[in-house]
């Protein structure tokens, strides 16, 4: 069916463009963090926002304001696990979170999203 092939191709293009955009934004956060322009908390807040925005674009589901249980209900395990790992550095008074690991995990979620 020609129409379904066009839909798949269009979805692939949209997903590819959204991935590139999200990865560029993550790179920017990484550069800001390395330059000392943002701290670990701000970096995690930005990463969470970037990945949520990406998932919203490619799925059409408004996950930007979803709680962890909302993400669980939609079976978005990779996003849920990533956001869960960000909660402590986003909200705790002090954090031992490794921001570099978080940046790499955000990239992995975006790159592997289907």
C-alpha cells in the first residue's frame, strides 16, 4: 500500500529530525555544563525537558508534564527510567549524580527511540 509506505517514511523523517534536534540540544547542555555555565541541577532540568519534548514530538503524547506513574501507564520504560534517575539531582539539596553519565543516558534514550 503506497499510503502506508508514505506514512512510515514521513514518520521516519520526523523522528530523524526530532532526534537530531534533541541531540544538538543535549550537546549544548553538555558544553554549558563543561564550561561551568550551568550546575548539575540545571543540567538535569534541561536534559529532562529536552528528552520529554523529543518524546512528545515523535509520539504525539504530551509527556512534558507526566509523572513517573503516568509514564509507566504509557509503557515508556526508557523515558521513565531516565526521568527517575534525574529526580534526585533535580530536586535534592545535594546530589552525587554524575552529570556526564546522565548526559550520555539522555543521548542513548534519544538515539534508540523508535
